[in-house]
C-alpha cells in the first residue's frame, strides 16, 4: 500500500496539469477570437479610410479643374494681395537682419520703420458695399 500513495499523488498532479492546460487552451481560443474581431474591425476602418481618402482626392481634383478654368480673382482680392506683398517686401530688410543674426527681432523694436505712402501704384480702394434693405 505504500506504492498507492505516490501513484495517487502522481494522478492528482497529472489532473491538475490537465486542468491548467484546458484553462490555458480556453484562454488562448478566447484571445484568438478577440484578435479576429479586432482584425475585422481594423479592416473595416482601413477600407473606410481608403474610401474617404479616395473621395477627398476626387474632390480636390474637381476643385483644381474648376480653379484652372476660372478667370482672374475679383479686383478687391487682387488689390488686397498686392498690398499684402508690398507689406511683405517692406518688412524683408528687418527680418533679413534678424535672420542673419545682425539685428533684433522685428517686433521687439517699438519704433515703426517709415512706411511708404499708401496706395502708391495700387488701385484705389473701393467704398464699402451698402447693406441690403430688409425684404418686405
């Protein structure tokens, strides 16, 4: 009977190992199922993103085509753009000195450099548009 006790311990240990194995197999299957669900969801998201990107590209191409066919912008826009670039050209020397390390940051100096006369070589400003009268 002395041999029965070690064999009983061996059987108990074997059953414990089999139980842990079964638990691990169940966990692995559950994890695999979760991964498959995640992959399916990611695939749907990727397909949706591709579709969205394709649609955006098509829209951009349409806009580019429309812009190529357009005439010059409104005169007010052209005047504003001209004044903007004139302003940029005026400020280039100050920024150039700063970027080359030869002077202070242009906004650090409270004294404004002399500006050119307004509308020099620019089209005249348009008066503001009248407000629409309320519908009766």
